[in-house]
């Protein structure tokens, strides 16, 4: 993370920061107003990041980005706003468009291996869950399997149709491990002996 005043800190939802010294001594790039000091105790300075994004968002556009380049140079694409657009590591799926009305998404249940969301997406869109992406996560929309998308380099997303739906992200490590082993065995068998 390049610093406390960064898009990555905002997407991670880094809202509160507690330090033993003034935060400007840790992150020299901070300017007045980047973080708001909200408390001071004998042992700590407590700050709030007013730009921290929520854990889950509904956005209506997507675009392909080179995640390896973002990781290598630390630069997000020009004009990228995670409140409006999700970056994907491949061409975005075609989005069915409903009426142009605002939508919403809320966390209904949040656990370590399952996250359930209530979605109202009149136009359809992409639900972005600012939790770490891993291929062993799976996603369902109204109980039916959907495609898990790697979003904004390290997060999860799913395309949702217009209307109301329930989205459920489920971590299934045994299924993921067996699938990985199967893929590796298939690749190993396909290699010529030699």
C-alpha cells in the first residue's frame, strides 16, 4: 500500500487508524485533511479516513485492466473510480440493462466462509465485495451458480441481473483443492514424456 491516503486504502475500507505517534511521522506524504484526528489518548492517536469505501457496492459499469501492470507499477488506470466502475482481469460480460434507477446492496449475513447480500439492482450491474478474491470462493445468485469475477486486482465481484436478488459468496476449499489437483494432473498427463 503506497500510503494511508491512497485508493487501495480506501478500497480496503481502512476507516480508522490508531498509531503511537502522529500519523504524519509514519506517512510523510499525508497532507492536512487527508485523515481526520478523532481521538487522542495517553498512548495513541486515532484518525478517520473519510474516503473509506463500504465493504460491498453495486456499480453499473466494468472495464478490463491489466492487473499484473497495476501490481508492478502501483498505478490505477486513468479516471478509475471504484464507486462507479469495477476493473476485471478479462473482458466484462455483457450487462443486461434495466430501467435507469438507483440500486442498492446490503449485507444480510457476514461469516468467515459465507457472505449473503440483498441486492436491488433495477439496471443490473456488478456487486463488488471488497474482500480478498481466491479461486476457491464460489458465488450464487438466488441459489443458482454464477460466475465469480476477480475485481479491482484483489477483490470479488459478480454480475447481477436487473431486479432484486440474493447473492451468496461461499468459500469451498475442498472443492477448490480437488479441482486444482485435477487440473494439475490433466496438465501433467498432457506433457510429452522426455
